[in-house]
């Protein structure tokens, strides 16, 4: 068979790339395309990272920190760090929604070495999160059977996610839209179930209310007294850093979003309601329905326990304790789908990060190959190949491997989100140095700046430095590596690129604020003038009436 004509190699793109055609794509080279609509991005942002961390891993923190610490930890991290970070990224990406987005902006506003380190650390974090979700799928599958090696379930999840990621991005958006919708409905259903059952709507007619909060509110963790209760809360903040969605998916998809200057601000402005409506209320509900001292919860988190798979989720434990039959198995199935969906989303984001790095000569050039549908096929394949390290579950408890990857992921994502805030502050400084008024020049200026960004920077730095506070006394080599590998990796990558290429810190007065703006303006004009909408309506009408 001859070489497929649908695959071409993509040379490096610059700000001087040819302007896009009417439908927003460039025809002379293969590259990613703007195939994600507003509803795709909204659902990706809401549900893309609602994975098994919110349904399975959260049980150990309910057990160790207590229900009030769980609630306050998610609330503080979400409102004081994730929300401001989303606003920062949204402002920059709405102005310049280019392929490569935040990592290229880091090179423009701070230092090329900063952008290089940021891109590779995020890639590493996305890969680890992908492995986390694959390990979680293996854990959840043990609800039905423990006789099959967990590696079988990992392989199954990998194959499905790979296939979903090599189709055209608009079809990927549709599949992720459906899967994210299912996760949102699952979480809403669990919250509603908790509310009904706590008022007595359960087979036992037990109006248990907040009874599970009477076993203690804030538990002592790692040490005793007030310090122990504070550390219990702080441990939840660290876990929230793993499980709460950040601005990464909208930022990475900025080059593939339709009408980005309208869609991106709309998505980030909804962050506050997503945090409160899904994460904060979700953790409140799980702390109500499951007691933190439930023996099955304690046993489920023991790697040597045979019940680890069947009782890993505090939601399932709480529902079974209420005497509701049949429903726990269905809930477990939906939790499985949630993990699968999150893995699917981060295979997308990790592959797009690798593609972005290759575009800027920071990764091998063969990764630039895209299919005619706009899929960076070799990037998807490389990430899938690297994720095979998840097969560690073949010889080790799936729940143990899950928590290894949680630790490896957390530092990488906290570092990346904190770096995004640094990029925003450099962007803010560059605008000021060049005499540009944000409120009149930008398509959308985020509120509360730069104070919101400074607050997020402080919190992100604290969480990064003290992420592994439990590994020092007694010193745990394995825990130290998994907690701080991301920080060392960042330092090594930054130093390597800065020394090898002798990069310089960017002068705010000379920062490049305009390269690529002409091309983006031309793309966005099609949506702003209604041209793309008219064409889309004509295509739909033709499909409906059988024309052509």
C-alpha cells in the first residue's frame, strides 16, 4: 500500500503564517483546526477533570481530615487559587488564542526557558494524570471482579481513549461532550440522592441528616492539637490541587476553539459557579452520606485488603449502608465512565502540549505530523506509549499505584498553574510598560487584577513547597520522590534550556504583544461578522434536505 495522502508534515509556524481561509483553517499545511464549539469547551471545562479523584480517592481524605476539613479545603483552594488563575489565563488567551497558547506566551513575556520548562512540566503532569485515571479504572473495575489482573482493564481503557483521540477534533469534542455530560449528571444525581436520603427517603426511613458529622469535624493529622487539625485541612488543599479543574484544558484548546474571543471569557467566568456547584457541594454531599470512620472505608484504602476494589468509593459505601440495592453497581459503572472520560481529556491535553512543544522546536519534528482531520497523530501515539507505565498495576495494588500517580501529578499541575499566574503578571507588567490600557485595548479584561493574580501566586507557591510535608519525619524516600519530582524536573528543564540556548529575561517594554494578532483577528472576524454561522446553517440545511 502507498503512503496515505491524508498525512503531511507540518513545518514551524510563525506569526507570519498565511492568513486562514473562510472556515478558519490554513490549507497549505496540515495543523490542528478550530473544531471545538462553545458547548464543547464548556463541557470540557466543567467535566473534563471530574475524574475518579472526586469519587474514589477522596475517601482517604474524608477518613484522615474529617468532613469539615474536606469541605473547607476544597472551598479555599477553589475560590482563592483556581478561580483567579482561570481569570488570568482567560484574559491572555481571549486576546491571543494561538496554537501553543500559554507556553508561547511564557516565552514572549518572561523567558524562552520559562516557556520550555512550563510546557514540559505540564506535559509530564498530563501524562501522570492520564496514568492516574487508567489506574483508577482498574481500581473501580475490581468492584465486579478481583480475579482478573488489573492490567487488562488498563489496556482496555488505553485502547478506547486512543481511538477517540485519533478521530477529527470535532468528533472528539462530541464524545467528550457526551461523557462529560454523563459525569455532571452523575454528580448532580449523587448530590440529589444525598439530600433525599438524609431527610429519610431511603429503605430504612432513617432521617440521618448530619449524623456523620458527629464523629468529629476536623481530625488531627500527622500531629496533635490545633496544628494537627490545620495539617488535616492542608492535606485536603493539596488533594484538591490534584482533583479540581484548572485552566489548562481551555488554554491548551485555545487554538482549536471556535469564536475564541467570545467562548474563552464565557468559560472562565463560569469557573466560580463550577467550583461551588460541583466540587464544593459534591464534597459536602459525600461527607454527609459516608461516615469518616466507616470500617469499610478504612478497609478499602488498605492495599492488602481484598475489598479495596469493591469499596474504594465512599459514595458506594454510603449508598450500600442505606440498604439501597442495585444502585451501587450502577453508580460504580458511572464512576468508571468518569475515569475513562478524564483519561480521554488528558490524553488530548498531553498530546496537544507535545504538539505545541514540537511547533517551537522544543520536541522532535516528527511530532508535527497531523492528519487531514487536524489530529497530531504521532503526539497521540507517543503519549499512549508512555502511559504504558500504568501497567505497574500488574504487580502492585491498583489503589497503591493510583496514589503514586496522584502525588506525581499534584506538584506538576500546581507548578504549571502557578507559572500561568506568573505569565499573567509579566503580561500585565508588559502592557503597563508599553502604555496599553487593558480595559480599552483587550477584548476582555478580567476583574480584580493584579491582586487576584498575586493572591493565587502566593497560594500556589505555598502548596508547591509544602506539598510533601509528611515525607520528612520519618523520611520517606518514595514519598519524597513522588511529591517533589515535578519541582526538580522544572528546575532541570529550565536550567538546561537557559544554558544551552543562552536565553535572556524579557524586558517588559520590549515584550512581544502583537505577533500572531493579525492572523487571529482574521480568524475571529468570520465569527464576529456572522460569516461562519451563515455557512454552518447552509451546510445543516443541505444535510437535512438531502442536497448534494
